[in-house]
């Protein structure tokens, strides 16, 4: 194969120019790629086939290197084809001083550039994924030590603020009355407008911007502008179909959000929701471990702990302590006249009334069947008698049930511990004394209280 044959059949573009850059020949591959006929390029400066940026580089940097070194390798230039479209290229040039020409090999770099862009995209995706994992690990660590709703909310607000470069974040949880209440973070719109007019029925993230194009929530948009905020996002917190609250992120400048942003936001929302559910379940289990499941008052274990603490406190402070033992009068006749389900309803109602009858710091518990105990710290005989009278009055009110009306009553026995007068008792001694006094009330006609002070 002759040199001329190789020139015509080479798989890359080949161009010959004068030392001044004027094209004297081009091979079919170059002409095919660019769409020019040979007579349209011969006699033209090679630089005339380049886009403005490449032309400037070719006429300055490329020519300078050729003058100094006599060759140029892997220079990236953009050719403008006959139809006006562009073709990214890599060129290698060599000066032939004997022939007085510059030979240039042109390679189509479109695939290479596409590949490099894919690599960049993949690298960014990997970095984003790595960042996402790190953020989720951070929030998992933070949530791992959370013991209350407030702990979870504060941790979530802090992680979200850092993860999304938000100016402020707020976690609002749904309360028993169905209203949203700020539990973690800060709400810059507090007192101005609700950050979200309603907790939407959908589970999607909502975006509100401060611009005039915001049609759905114009009042929120106005409040955002007043606070020099550009936008906010609202993420519902949902676990097992139960709505727990929302996360609101406030942004000073950001108005555009990509898929990766929403994916991470939703992942964090799911993790926070699951943690809230776990914390509440643990709290519920702890409550059940120390409370009577039917009536909700303290159980025997909780009463034991309460009595231990109350006796220690009374001994340390010198304040008196009263323990009341309460038994429902003729409870068996209630079960016989109605049924056991009705009897349970009466016990639940009486437990509620007992908690109303004692003071806010007193503890009411059920130790079994129809027997209740009230631990009243800082209570002398006179105060105990007043509390007992109130309990007798409240518990004596009729209870309306499905099949009629129940007229209950209770008998109360009271034991006292008077520091400085009595020796420190054990919890069992106080309960036994109160139980004995309760039986005194039964023998005296029921629906009354009696004391056992020693």
C-alpha cells in the first residue's frame, strides 16, 4: 500500500496544511465526518473550521507549540461541520520541514467525551450515595440514644438542617387533639402563618416557594418573603399508615430540588417515623410494666416502688405519709346482678374517680380484684380524712351501665407514718395496717373511712 493509498483509506481524519495553517489536502474520512467536499476546504485556514473557542486556542497556543516543538499531541478542539453542528475532536500535529507542511491527524472524540461524562455522572452518583449512607448512619446513631419524642424530633431537625443545608428546620408532631405542635427545631413562621395550611392526605413531599408563581399557598409565600426565605419543603412523617407529624425545611436560597434530594428526604422521614414509633412503643411497654392494664392506674410493682420512695422521703424530710386501702363494697353483688364485664366497667370508672379524689401528686394503684391503694405523701391525719371524705363522695355517685344504674360505695382504711413519732415502717407494714383499718370500716357499716396509726 502506498502512502497515498494509506492517506485515502485511514480510519482517522488526516489534514495537510501549510505552515501558516492553510489546508492543502484532506482525506475522505475527514471530509465524511465534517460533511465538506474537498474543494470547500482546500485553500481555507484550518482554524476557519473550528468554533470560536477552539479557533482562539488554535491560533495562539497551538501555533506557539508548533513553532517551538514542531509537534502537538492530543489537543482537544471542536470542529464545526458543514451543517453547522459540532464535532468534539482530538488532534495530533507534526511539522514536516522538508515538505514545508504540517500533517494533522483528527480523531472523533464524541464517544470519549460521552464516556467521560458517564464516568463523571457515575462518580457523582457514588459520592451522593456515599453521602446519603453517611447521613443515614449519622441519624441512626442519633436516634439510637433517643428516649422521648422530643429527643427524636431534635435529632431529626439537626440532621436534616445539616444534610440539606437548610437555614432552619422544624419537626411538628400531631398531638392528642389532632393539632400540630412544634417539638424539635425552630419555626421562623411561628405566629405569622402555618408552614403548611393542612396536613395533606397524600404522602408526598410538598414544596412551597416564595415567588409570585406560588398559587396554592400565597399566604405562606408572603410570609417566606417577609423572612427572606426562598422556599420550604414539608415532609409527612408516617409509620404503618399512621400520621405522626411533619418535617419542615426552610431554605434561604434554594428553589429547585432534584430526585436525589427527595429520595434522601423521604429516607430520613421514614427513619424518623420508625424511631418515633419505637420510642412510643417502648414508652407504652414501660407503662404497661408498671400499670394495671384494665384500669390504667399503678400496679402492685409500681406501688411497691412508690411506697419505698415515699417512706424514704418522709424519713428524710420529717413529713407525714398516709396510705389508704380501698375496697369496693359488695362488689360480688354487682357482678351477680349484672355480669363480670359490667363489673370491670365499674372498676375502671372507680379508678378514674379515685384519681380525681386524691391530689395531683398522690399515686393510686390497684393491687388486685376490687382493691385499690392510694399513697399520699406529706399528708397528716386531718388531710387524709379530708381526702378520704372526698373519695367517698365521688365514688358514691351512680354509675350508668348498659343494663341499668350501679350505686357503688367503698370502704377506706388509712395508715399513717409520722416521722419522729413512729419507727420507719416497711411498705408491707403500712399496707397491712391500712387493710386492717379498711375492715374496721366494713364492720362499722361500710362507705366510710377508719384510721390505724400504729
